[in-house]
């Protein structure tokens, strides 16, 4: 199949497929005599694996590592278990940070109830924000600001 057919079969865009090739997630495809890329069912399987691995929070570098182990015809499960252990630890740390940040926000919000207008007390824009010493860590903020966290 050509790249457009692979894109249709996997839901990835042509551009993404070429990017994944450059990143070593897909092997270099064969070429037709006229120079078109040629893909097979194994490429569909590989791209579906990449999609599922990304949904588990694995980075492209981590996925490339798994695929490298696979391509060397070695067992991948122990490698993946190590990566999942790391993701569990990262998730636990993020949950702790989010819970701590939530408590801080709730405390700030509760204290802000008395401040309908903070300008008389020295707030230049909003004293609630300006006088706050709270703040989440970078990973927590990154997660909070991610597109999937938008309010509906």
C-alpha cells in the first residue's frame, strides 16, 4: 500500500508517518519503480502499537527503544515493565503534586472570599494573585494546561 492508504488504515496523517520514519519508529519503506513508498500490514500493526504506547504515556524515545528490542527479536515485556514502573512512579508523584496544589488553591479561594475589591489594600491588578506565595511545579502546571484538561 502507498502512504495515503497507510494513513487511511491507521488514522495517521501522511506527514506523521514520514516523521515516524525519520524518528526510527518505522523502518525505511520499500519503493515502487516510480519512487512511491510501499508499506505492508506490518506497518499498520507497528503504527497501531505506537498509538497505543503513546496513550500509555510513553515517549517516542521510549517507544523507539521497545521497537528496537522487538526488531532484535528479543522479548520486550521486561523492558516494557521497567518503563511502566517509571510511569507509575511519575503518575504517583503527579497525583501527590496535584492533590497538594488543589489544597493550596482551595485554601487561597477560601481566603479570597472576603476580597471583592482588593485595590484599597494595595492590589495593583488583583491582590489575591499578587499576594499568593502558592504555585504548582512545572510538571503539574504542564498537565493542568494540557489540551485534554479544558473545561467543557
